[in-house]
C-alpha cells in the first residue's frame, strides 16, 4: 500500500513538472557531436521516465513471478498439512479411551 502511495506521489509530481515546463525548448547533444532538433523539455524527461519504468518492470517481473509461485506452493503445502491434521484429529477421536489411563494433556489433580 505504501509503495502504491509513493508511486502515485511520484507520478503526480512528474505530471506537475511536465505541465509547468511545456513551453521550454532544448537541443539534445549526443556523443560524437550529434545533435537533435529543438524539442520541448518534457519530451526527453517523460521518455526517460517511461523507459525507467519499463526497465524496472522487466527486472522485477521474474522475482515477482517466483514469489507468487513460492506463495502458491507454500499455501498448498499448508492446506495439505491442515487436512492431515484434521484427519488425524478425527482418527484420534474415534479411538476408544481405556478407563484407567489418563490422557497426556490432562494435568494430575492434587
């Protein structure tokens, strides 16, 4: 939830920055003396932001999938263990008790 709030704040701040800087133009200078035509400043910033989001999504996706698979596997194992426990409790309840013996969980009275 906190992550969602932080992403929302970041998107809101980015949108505000883009809207405030719509009229300013910039010329991009690349390596080896290459230049691009004048463009509005929000375009390169927006494109780098989107590329950063895509790269982060691509890098985080495998660990997210692995976590979901692990969670599903552990949930299934927990459900099987709970079913086994319930089956053992039902089996124990069917066994008749001998009159002279105490159960292990009963405490002796003084």
